């Protein structure tokens, strides 16, 4: 069932920065890229990313989750991993990319930011180049690359989103989360010229709340962000995860709901999200 | 195993005694005692000896923490930097001992004005910095003005029967909401405002104009229309 590529079996180890032709970055050149972001922290962005990766893996996809929250990464916490090698080591050329890509529970691969990345939490040209290079290197080897971005709308967050073709915004019905999700989408529409953004409503209180929230956001976006004549902005509801005991349990035990509570509503919702993405 | 008795602790103990720090009550050279000594040394190395305020090293840590917190929570936070006006003249005219008294008095005054959650630090000779978490944009100017006034009201006794009044210039900048900036950049922005305050004649506070939030009140009103209807 696991489709995680064995890092050792893939291309020969090459330290980052070694001269090699960059693969084409067109849509057919490799993995589909999706950034998961939220504006506000603590809304379950990493939870959604990790479980989505597992759901895609279940569908036979080779998935890499890239921990793009360089300053306050917590993907390792969610997955209960204790990585010896991280993105930090790749940045400092202490490890090759192949060494730092690790198998995660759930049958996907992760590239964790690790501590010590604080020094990279500002977007310098160096950080930008290194991240771009890493993405180019891994694209041919996976079907999906998910970027788990940090909270907020910092330049690093916006840059990691810009590396992805598609964006999934995670929001909860909380007013603060809605405001921040709205602000994020607004920035993406105005600064990155995005015409389409996906929305997942997490911790929904009842069935249908996601649709309601998406409609509301879409309305405000239409009015205040607008679009140039002949173009439209589309916010698509890609999922709704209801707040339930199973999710809280899984998060506390640092488990994936996809693995440990596959029958739960939350797991079903994430699978539905994966199905939508696969079309 | 570590044999604590073989450690050379005489200088550390001497430093703590000189600073008037309380030595741990635990059995000497036990683990708890050693931990106590280390805690006391950490405490000592994070404070400014003259004023007892947080020192520059420790302040930089506090500032970096605040940058992370603001990036994550989006809450407003204000950084103020201030400097005693014409302090060199105080030193030159009345001597360094008087200068020290002035610094101590200003430090005390600053500490009285701020909230317990704020961090006041002495970051240089006559320079201070204050980080104020959860300080709404509307309060920034009020806080800065209150600090300025409190210092100006001081009558510092530098010799029996001889008092001195000093003023301060302040510069302030809010942490950019949602942007994980760096403490260095934040400090630079506040410093720029301090230079402005000095250039405009001292004894005043200049704050960087706060950029409006990304989301206007009208947008918010429309966003929450639906959730409000539901709860009604």
C-alpha cells in the first residue's frame, strides 16, 4: 500500500548546490504542487496537510510534504517524528536531499524544517534560491508536493505559496480565523494574481457550515477584491471537517486520523478532499 | 558521573555574592544546588548591573520571542526605544556618579509606567528599550507620552540639596502584523523614529505610522454577517 519511494533507490546522492540541469517546471514536469495555508495559526493546517498526504498516498500517489514553516515548524510534532536530518542540514550542505527526505507514518515522505531554521525565517535571496532548487530536485520523483506553510502572511509564507500551483486555505468558523483566511486570500488575489483558491473549513460545528462560510467569503471577496473585467475570482469549497472527539484524540496522541480512525467522519472528509483534488 | 566538587566554582560564587544574589539552600554540590547556582548565574547575566533592568542580551531574546508570537497570533506589539537627552552634558558637568544616579532614576520611572507584562531594558549607556506585547495601535502614542512625562517630572537628587531634571526622546514602531520579521529590522524601525524625535527637538515621542490592517471594518462586518445571524 505504501507508495513512498525509497530514498536510497532514487537518483544518486547529490549535495544541494551541485551543478545539475534543472528539470522543467511546467505542469507536466512532475509533481502537482499544493500549498496549505491559513493566515491564523492553530486552525489545524498541519493536521489537514498530514492527513491529506496520507489520503493521497492511499490512492496510490507518491506524496512529499515539505515543511515550509521555517521558523516554527511543527510537522514533526504532529507526526511524532524525531528527525536526525532536516531541511536545515540540506541548506547547510550537511546532508543530501535524499538523506533528509524521510518516510512518515501514513505512507508518504516528509522533508522537515527542524529546529535551527529560525535563521532562515527571513526571506533572503539565498533562502529563496535554496527552496526553489529543492522543489525542482524533488518534483520529478513525486506525484504531489504539499507545502505546509507557516502561520501569518510573512514573506516566507507568501513565497512558499508562490512555489505551488494550487492553494488550499484552512479556516475554522472562528471570527479571527475567518478574518485571517480572508486577509490571506485577498493578498493572494492581489499580489500573486490568483484567480482560484480552495477552502477547507475545519472544526465545523455542523454539516453545511463550510458551504455557508465559503459563500460568505466569496461574497466579500467579490465586493472588495473584485477582479478585472472579464475575469472572476473563485473560492472553491474543497472540504469540511467537523469538530469531533476522534480528531482531538488523534491530535493528542499525535496520530493520523486516516491511519488510526479511518472510519471517522474526519477521515472520510479528508478522503473526499483527496478525491476532489485527484478529480 | 559528574563530581561537582571538582568544578571550579569560586569565581561564580564570588560573582553571585558580590551581586547580593541568594545562594541556593540545597546541600552544597548536590544537583539541586548546582542547578540553583546556574539559575542564579543566568539571572545575573540577563540583568543590567546598574539598574537591575533586563540587559541587551536578554532583551534581544525577548524581542525575538515577541516577533514569533506576533507572526503567529497577529496581535499588535509596540517597541519603544528611548534615550536621555544631552546625557553627555550631565556626565561632563556633574560627573559619572551623578550620571549613574540619573540612569537609575530614569530606569525606575520607566518601570513604574509600564505593565508587568512589558519588558524594560537598558540597551546601552543612556539608551533604553521597552517591548509592549498586546499594545493596540491606538495606545502607542499615549504610552510613549506617559513615559516621556514621567521622566520629565523627575527631580533627581545628585548631591544633597542638588536636584536635576532630565528629558527623554522616544521612538516607536509596531511589529508588522502577520509578518515574521526580524527583531533587528524592528529595532531599526524604532531607532529611525528615535532619530526623528531627536532631530525634531528632543523631549518628544515619534511613532511610525501604523499601517492599516489588511481587513477593513466594513469587510469584517460583511464577513461576520452570516455567523452573527446564526447566533441570533
